[in-house]
C-alpha cells in the first residue's frame, strides 16, 4: 500500500523532532519523488542521508514508513528523491489508540524529575537537561502522573520503556528524548488514551 501521486503526506525529520507537509510527485520502482517543503527552516535540514518518517492516509486508514533522502531532481519543480520501502515495511497505524497529543505532565525516569512534551498510549516525548545519563536503546523505568478524567485527581502510572530517540535542541542546552512503553498495564494505557481524547476534545472546542 503505497501513497498515490499528488497525495498529501506528513514528513517527520527523525533527527530534529520536526514535521512538515509535502505531496507525492511520482512513485517509481526503487524511489519515491516528493515536492520540497516551502518552510526555509525545514529545507536546510533535508540533506542527502537524512532519515525521515512518512505518514499518509488511504481512506480512513493511516500508514507510515521510514525512508531516507537519496538526492534531488528537477522536473517542472525541484523534488526530493526518497528510497522506496518494501510494501511489508509500510505499517498501518492504530489511530484510535496511538494518536499523539501535546501534554505537559510530570514524569519520573529512574528518579530523574522531568516533564512530557507529547504523549500517546505507545510512549512519550520529554525534555531533559544535557546530563540525562541514558542512551538510545537503553531500558528505563518510570512513573507518569496523569489526571483522572472522572475524579480529576492526579494518578501515578508505572511502566517500563525503551529509549528510541534522543535529539539535541537548537539552543544546545537541552535535549528531547522519545521513549516507547515496553511494559505497561492495559488499564493504565486506557487512562492515557482517555487523557489524549480529552486534550483533543478541548483543542477542537477552542478552534470552533
């Protein structure tokens, strides 16, 4: 299931925790061509070898795959050349449970006091000082403090997780750390999902 020509896609630049939008210009046998985003800040980060994660919709389903920039070409407009993944490496996202929302929650990782940037039922992104002593691939334990939708009380959720990404921020004074939950109770995941839905509901209410 590949994205179609002219289809809108979301691009996540994995090394910088930045996202942008683009569209598909061509799907070839070994590569995919996409339009270059207009954001000047983003353009400077899209060099050859940059790792990307592409997300796209087909009907009501959302899919994602990882790829890499292998070059540029020019048709009527400049285009980026991406490696084309195997079809089996394109993953369907369970949108109902694993959608991510921005949320500032208290978080403790191996006794380090932190705050989340965003969260989903599958993991969270948080900001830390440069001396946060753990590396990508390491297993860490933690406690997340999340408001109960019904009682409004703050409840602790314990979990085990794996660090999947660490990115240094532009000011060079902090770094963003992404973790994936590897062991968490299903009831606690449901609490996170409820929190995400509530944040999303409030965000949509402000837009109306």
